[in-house]
């Protein structure tokens, strides 16, 4: 596993930014989606409702890439994911993401967790970086 350090870490840990996750479809086509994510150590956590195309892709082929940008500065993290199907863990992951991305309105974050995510079957993926590419204006 590759370490995430320096500017890439600062970009991923800083203010909540959306990531663009690329997976490979059954037909070999690239499938991209915008996702919330968390950085835990050097692992990136993403989470979804079960049944969507991108988690289905990752269950079949664990290779993926996450791109996070802030203007002309960006970081690309590629690797393979480990699947987490335990509902308590997957629900805790999406709740942590909701609280991070909705920090400006904690009451709304809790409403989303309770009313939207809690009734759903969720799945988490742990992206273990194999490569980290960064770009920034000098």
C-alpha cells in the first residue's frame, strides 16, 4: 500500500470535497460517479446504497480510481478496494460522511442519517492506494 502524504493528504483531509470515482463496467466501459469519501490513515472509504452500478462494478472488479480536485490542484488515488458488507460498519461510515459533508447543518445531517440512510442496505469500500498522483500549480 502506498502512503498518502504532503499535499495530497492535505487536499483529501481538508474541507469536504467531492471525489470522482471511476470503476470498470461489465462491458469494460469506464463508469464514473461523484462520491463522498473519508480518509482514514492511508485508506480511502467510500460508501453506497447496495444495488447501484458502481458498487456492483467493484464487487466484480475491485480496481478503481478516485480523483479529488480543488481548482487546478488535484490528487488521483488508484488501487483495489476491500468490501465491507457488515451493516453496522457501513451505516457508521455513511453517518460519519453525512456529518462531515453536512457540518454546516448538524440537524440536517442527523435527519439524513435517520430518514434516508438508516432504512437502506449500505456497503462500504476501503480503497488501499497503489498509486498516488498529484498536480498543483507551482
